[in-house]
C-alpha cells in the first residue's frame, strides 16, 4: 500500500493511513430520480446485481459501457470500504427480440445459424462460446470479475419455483402461449421510471398477444417445443423472472443495488420489481436502481439485433486496446449519452499512453518501478474521493489526474503514486506497459517538455528553416545538455530522454 501525504506538507510522510478516510457516497437512484446518500442494508457489505448479456453473439462496445459502469460502481464501493457480493447473469435462452415477449427468440436464431440440431445441449454449446468470449472481454476491458456469473439455464428450477409461488398467490393468468403476470394485481407497476401505462395501453400494437389483459403483462413461462418440463407444460421461463430468481438465489430476497442500461427500466426492471415484491411480500426488492445511458455510433443506436455494433475484437484488429476504449468511456458520465467516433478513441489512446508513461517514469525513478517510495498526495486524493463519491463523476476524476500531472508543487514519484492509487477505481492498469509501448515510451510529446526545452526546440526549427545548420547543431547540443535527444524523422522532430 502506498503512503498518504498529509496536507501539512511532504515532510510528514510518516503520517500514513492504511484505510481510505470515510466520506458519504451519493448515487443517483432511478426509483426516486434523486441523488441519494448511499446506505446499504448491512453497514459493511453490499449486494449488487447487474443484468448481463444475452449470449447469442459477441457483445458490442455499447454493451460494454453497461459493464464498465457497473465495475466503476463496484470499485467505488470497494474504495469506500464496502465488501461487495456481485452477481452478473448470462442469459443463455429465450430472450425475445422485443422486451415485451414478442419477436423472435434470439438464442434460437443463433442455434439455427450454427446449423446444429435444435436441442438444449446444442443451445448450451452455442451460447457457451459467447459466454466465454464475454468473460474474456470483461477481463480485457479491465472489469473485475463478479463474485458469480450466473447462467440462466443453471437456475431453471429456481425460476419454476418462483413462478409457482406467483401462480399460487394469484398474480398470474394463462393464455395459449404461456403463463403471464397480471400487472393489475401490482399497483406499483410502472413506478420505476414513471412509465405511462395508460399511453402504453393505447399505443399497443395489434400483433401483440390479444389474450393479454394489458400490453405490459409479461410472460413468466412461455410454452415451446424446446425447453424444460413444468406443471404448466413444456417451455422456458421469461426473461424477467430469470434475473429475479438468480438475484434471490445468490444475493437474497432484498438487495442493495441493481444495475442495467436505461433500456431495462420500462419493462425488464418494472417486471422484476412486480414479481419479486409480489412473491415475497417484501418491499423494496432493490434499494438503489442504477441505469447507464447508451452509446451511439455516428448518432445511430447500436443494437446486437441490428448487427451494427463494433466488438472489442474489431477494435483490437484496428489497433486499439480495450483499455483505451475504457479510458474513452470514463471521459463521459455514465448518465450522459455518448457518441462513439474513432477520432475520440484516438484521443483516448494518446491520453492513456501519456498517463502510463508518466506513471512508469515516476515510479521507476526512485523505487525500481514499484512506486513504493511515492506518497499519495492527500489534497488530490480528497478531491478524487469527492468526485467519485458524487455519483461516480469519472470525467471530473480524470480531469483531476491531468491537473496533478501539470502541478509543479509535487515530485514526480508522489504524483505517479497518486495516479496509481486512483487506478484502484479507474481500472486502467496504468502501470501495465506492453513491449510495444515500452519501445516508444521514451518519445516525449513536445507539449510535455519543460518550457525552456520547448523554447530551444522552436529556436532550432527556426535555425533549420533559415538553413543555419551550425546554429541548429548548437541548439541540439544545448537540448542534449538538458537531458533530451533530438532526432529529425520524416514525420517531424522526435524527442526522447537522453
Ligand atoms: P442485451 O444483451 O441486449 O440484454 O444488453 C446487455 C446490456 O447492454 C444491457 O445492460 C443493455 O442495457 C446494455 N446496452 C445495450 N446496448 C447499449 C448501448 N448502445 N449503449 C449502452 N448500453 C447498451
Ligand atoms: Zn436482468
């Protein structure tokens, strides 16, 4: 653990703290639409559920925003001293293209595309490929593994038991294609996100199941040839019930935080609340609902079903690392929509590289790369803590890093140690340098050079333009004496550490 530098000055390095000082944590709760002081049910540990992907294809960069947001939240909870029990589910059957139980079964489509015989075993095999790829992507983008990944097909028994409870308590009705939850039995339905149910009823499309009493009634069990046996007939559980059943099984009947993308608010999460609270009679099912905004590409919605999403693999093929994409994500607040462009990603790539170079140099200088001699600068640490505790304000926290880089009051090793300390929340792996990066590590941006060297460099450029070669050589010498090497390349001047 790195030491903290007290505000009194750097001479009091011995004033170390082993724990992050406490500060209230504020999070925006979709349920109240307010930024609330976060207080978990149990004072030291937090239960958190994140709606995971439907694994009929590789996840795209839009999906990854939802998981980076959840990861920053989890890291922030950890930074504030909470232990987190975190579940991310993997939907590996039956999520229909339309959240409201219409459209095609996306997993079934993937199974058909694979050309394999249609059975549960092959469905598991096809989805396993994408489930494993998802876990790899999660690691590559710097997300900490959850306490458990739960696959929906491993929890069918729990889902059936939960549906049974709802049937027995009279919350359901049967139609020709399944067992439905009757939202008229749960008056709070639609409270999350203030959904206008009357408008939904008026605007309902004709092709939705005409046997449904209300368009927002949702399937708990869908009959189908491919599926599991149940007292209601062969079929498979609805999408909403899987999340509630797995949250109950792994975290308990009432949990602290539930995350997802904003598209989950209207249907999926209102469905979850209705099922959970009807089954248990306990409210609230979830204390803090948190939702991340969407990424667009060229101002167009990304969607796995539209197949217009870019994957992390495709970014890699174009020479970008998933962590560079993570950096770009952190430049926006999770509640603001972001538009992805490769120009913006180039900026993030460059910024992350500069940050790594700064940390590697700062840490290497005094302590052989460990940062052990660096001291976390308390005034910056405090500002950082305020930023992330203010509803995960990562843009402010990142801006603070660059203020720190420029701040001449502190020695390089302390600045590097402070940035490394912040990385416990950013997860950018700032001290992991690839061989390629190491090679170009010594190259220094002109804007990062000390002012006096920048001045000499510009004088040398003028001398070269005047064809005053002796003058240019003398200036090169002068720059060398300051500890920098100058090289003229076809792309312009290249400056490295001597
Ligand atoms: P899905 O596999 O479609 O259920 O989506 C998985 C997660 O990605 C959910 O939390 C969605 O809300 C989220 N998501 C989907 N598309 C985007 C997008 N374009 N931007 C941000 N999050 C998204
Ligand atoms: Zn879910």
